C-alpha cells in the first residue's frame, strides 16, 4: 500500500494566463461604447414620453381655453386675410 504513494513527481498543471490588462485607449473606447449604448436606450425611452407630453399639453391647453386646433387655424387665416387687405389698401394710397 505504501509503495504506490511515491510513484514519481507530479506533472505541473497548466494555469491559464492572467487576462491581459487593457490599454487606456481601449478602456476609453469601451467606456464610450457603454455610454453611447446607455444614451441610446435612454433616448428610446424618453423621446416617446416627451412627444406624448407635448401632445397632451397642447390638447390640455386647447381644452382649457375651450377651443380646438381647427378653430385656431381658421382664426389665424382670418387674421392673415385682414392683414393682406390692410396692406393692399395702404399700397393704393401711397
């Protein structure tokens, strides 16, 4: 039993090489990639909320003043027509 304890020297176990340390340039490049990815995700989440908020705000404003976009457009066209009449009549005088 004791004779097979000392059969010979053990073979060395191959250890994996430690991971190569990144250069500063590579670290910066990876940070930029992560930041850009994060900004992209944030944009995909925030932009729809911002657009919906603007839409909701405009509709709430119209409701508060008791009007609609069509009525506001018609009123603007009336003002434009009045301004054109006024500028046309002054041009005939001068």
